[in-house]
């Protein structure tokens, strides 16, 4: 069943909370994905429950080479402050495929704008 495997999450800190306090307005989430990736959405979640998502297809893709593109998403696009996330209790990034296909994701990182 494909719906069973269309969502997956990651955390950098062995499932301990990570902290975004004081950096939301000046930080982007950057990643590289395969140029021919199927569409998917990306959400961020804290341990208290709030979650917010963006559609990766809404962002400009910069080609790194013929097969890989880079995407940069301002953390403010997730509306983290407006939705009252607990910034020092961030849980995970979660990816959800929006159809059949595949995606290769590389070099996920937070960077200063």
C-alpha cells in the first residue's frame, strides 16, 4: 500500500527537541533534491503538537547539476511564530509524497539568510 510509505520524518538530535528560538526570522531551511522528484510537501512539527507545511513545488529550484536542484525555504514561511510553536521543543521535519514516484533528498540544513 503506497499510502503507508508516503510520509516520513527526520530529527537531527536522536529525537531530543531541537531549538529554533531566536533564529526563525533569519534562517532558511535548505536542501538538495533530485531534479525529477515527485511533488511532496514538507512540514515542521514541535513536541506539543503544532505542525505547519509548505509545498516544495512553490519554491524556486536552482540547478546544482543536471540531476540535482537546491531549494531554500525561509522558516518564516512555515508561520512558526504565528502558530505559537514552542521554539525550544521542535520535534521533526516531515515529508509527504503527493503522488506516486520517488524523491532523493540530500544535504538538509538550516542556514542564515
